């Protein structure tokens, strides 16, 4: 199951820069993960400074 970003996201971009498959993009209010592209590696969660990312 793909990772998801919660409302705690501060739109810093750390997750997007750490994603090896470019599955993360800036959305209207926060960053969003494309579930079809996500490979469940966890790099985004490890790089999030506010722990806004978890397994969906």
C-alpha cells in the first residue's frame, strides 16, 4: 500500500526530493503521493521533518 501525507504537511518538499521514483508532487494545499507510482520504499517518511507521512 502506498504511503500517504497527512494534513500535518508543511509543504517543505523534503519528501519529494527524496523520492527515488518521483511519485510526490506539490498539490493545492500540501504535497501528495501518487499511489500508482509509489514503490513503498519509505524514503519520503524518513525525510519528513514533521512526521506527516505514513503507510496508507
